[in-house]
C-alpha cells in the first residue's frame, strides 16, 4: 500500500512537470523603462519560444480603466493600431516592441499578452517614463573670483531635462565631497574657505538621467592666494663684495595675482618695486641689510623675506675690527714706546748718581 502511494505521487509530480514544460508558463518584463521625448524606446520581454506562440498583443494603459491597442500579431498576419501607425516596430523572435518619436503622453503602463500553442495566456506589464531631452548644461558661480581661505564658492549646474542627477569633475578627477569642506546639494557644489587647488580645474558638471548624460563646457574660476614662500636670492652669491662690483638681488613669492615687490635697505623703503634689484658699482654706501616684502592687492596679505647682508671687502676691518697688520703695528709702537721710556728712566738714574 505504501509503495503504491509513492508510485502514484511520483506519477503526479511527473505529470505536473510535463505540463509546466509544455506550457512554458513564463513571461518576464522589466518593471519600468525610460525614454527621452523625441527618441525611441525598446520594450523587451523574455517568454516561450516564438514558434510556440499563437498571438501577441501589445497595449497601452494611459490611466486605470482605459486600454489602447498598439500591436497585434498572429502566425499569419500583424496589425498596428492607427494611433501608432509609423511609430512602432515589432521583433517577433524577442517579443521586442520599439516605440519611436516618443511623446510626453506616452508615459504609462504597457501590457504584453501572449497566447501559446496550448492556448495558455501569459501577461506581464512594464511602466514607461518619458523624460525631457537633456540639453544646455552650464556652470554658474556665486562669485566672479575668490580669495583663498576666505571665500565660500557655490557652483550651480544648470541643465534642461527631467529627473536629473549631477556629478562634478576637477579636470578629469571626480570632485571629492567630504560633507564639510566640499558639500553637494542637488545641482549645487559648495566649497567653504576655498583652497587654491580646489578649482585648479577646469571644472566640469555632468548631468544625467536614466537614459543619457551630458557634460558642461570647461569652467574656470580664479582663486587669489598668497603671497607665501618668499625667497630672496643674490647673484653672485657672495655677501662680501669688492668695490665697484655689480650684484643683482631677486625676490620671489607664490602669489596669484603676482605680488607687488617692495625693497628695504636697512629697513628703509627703496624706490624700486620690481622683482629684481640691481646694485651697480658697489660701494661703502651700499653695504648693509637688504630685504623684500611681497604684497597681494587681491588678498590684502603680505609677507617679508629674511634679511641678506652685503658688505664691502675690507669694510669689516675698518668698522672697529683691526686687521692683523694694524694690530702688529700697534704692538711694535707700544714696544718702542716702552723702550724709550725705559731709556729715559735709566739716564735719569745715572744723572742722579
């Protein structure tokens, strides 16, 4: 009895499996598809082999309770609804329906109904969203130019289209949004206390929807910075110069725009305001301490260089530091004076005796 029940159960399962194979009871479509107004969209589906299909029907449901036929095909013929004449193309082997020249009113639910060779009816649906064409992607800034560490720059990506998302590139690298220094809110990119490297760029905005994407033209924004890293150099590098020699001092600093240069000699401003200071026919009145100041009129910042000291050869000895020859002469003079004094004292003692 038990063996017979197992046998009957096996026969039942085998019969059900055979029925499933014969019916091929599967029709699958994506839940939703997107298209762009004026362009084409393909509705795709996977189902039983097309050779086993008796009829195929595509229809449109613009709103609940309303069904508009689009396309019907049997093994012998096919028919396109007059409302869709010239706009649809059907691919039998893949059940794909191509809808051309999309309109905003094409958005809605599309139904595919298949009747197979066993007269089983398979039905599935997908939802079409018609998007506005993507165009005119541009970047706008809240500032014409910025100052490093001071300015908050807000860039706005403007684009025509619908259901858009935005991303940003600095040159070819994605802009890193950290939520503090750089914050993105929809189409806006805000950079607080901007750095000089933040917008080295050029900057690009990419706008995209589910179907297409477009990139803005290159955008640049001047970030004024500095001055910093100031240096002063001399050519030749000697700090002790012969009388009549020539020397050039140069002052440089990282700055945008280029910094104005102010030269100081012994802390007194010189009339020259170029990046180089030429000292010709060097003499005693040019010996002293030289430095430069770099000033940025945009950032209102300045920085001062280290002091470089220039000395006329032989001047150090004449400024209270005696040469070896002078010292030797003084010593000899002192010895002679002592000798003379000793002689005078000796003669006086002889006279007294």
